C-alpha cells in the first residue's frame, strides 16, 4: 500500500543523524512509494552516485531498483567513474547480480590502498565464491602486512571463506588453531596457518 509520506520520508533520511541513518536505506523506504515516486527516488540517488557516490547512495540505488542500478553501475565502473570505497561497493552490488569474476580485480587492487577504509571494505565485500590464485595471494599478503586491525580481521575471514573453512567444516579445534595462526603477530605462525589451509585442499 502506498504511503503519501513515503517520498518525503526518503528525503528526510538524508538529514537524519541517528542509528537509522547509520543503518542506511533499505527496501522499506521504497516499498511504500508510488511508482513515480520510486522513480524520483532512483533519479535522486543516481545524481549522488554519478557525482562519485558512496556506500549509502550506491546501496540505496539497488534498493530502489536493482535492475536499473545494475545497468547503471556496470557502465560507471567501466568508465572508471568511482574511486576508493565507492568503487568497491559498486563492484560488490553488481557482482551479486552478474557474478562477473572480472570484478575481482577491483577488490584485489583496493586491498593495497593507502586508505585503511578502502582496505577494510575490499576485504569485507570481496566475493569468496569465485576464488582465484590472485585473490588468495592478495588476501595472504594483506594478512602478512596489514596494520589496521579491522582490515586484518576482514582479510582473515575472507581467506577462510575462500577455503570454505569453518568450525562446522573442519571442527572447532582445527578452526581455532588456524584462526589464531592467521591473527598472530608472529609471521612464522601466519605462514604455518597458510600451509594448513593449503593442505586441506591439496
């Protein structure tokens, strides 16, 4: 059912300074709009995205109309219109629809960014269902060299997902041993954990 205040609620979102703003735009903002209002919202977000975009506007664009958003973001990515975290977020949203493994290059490149927020996003959002040797190498290098704790944690979680390693798949004890090795400050422990992962799929 359409809500006569739905579009205004959408506009009001951008002046909020609370948890709802931090949570971002979701389908609930758009589901109560009339079709023309939803299109207006899409165009509003598109202007933000074409100006460089960010997590909020790119995710919102997909919530407003994922089919149109996929087409638009694919074009903008090919035109190299995004930088930093925005490029990572755009690539992740497109990958969810297209499953285009060539997008992995964006995540891999972002893992060596000078900006820790970009590295955090790259390791957090990188798809782990299309594993390549280049991706594994990039994640391992992040784990070896990363100085930001959150980025390092995301890299460890992504690497384990690439190997399909979990407490359920290999048992709690083996999982904890590998995880602690990957998070260790000692490089020898990290390399040992890498070898354990490789041995699981030798």
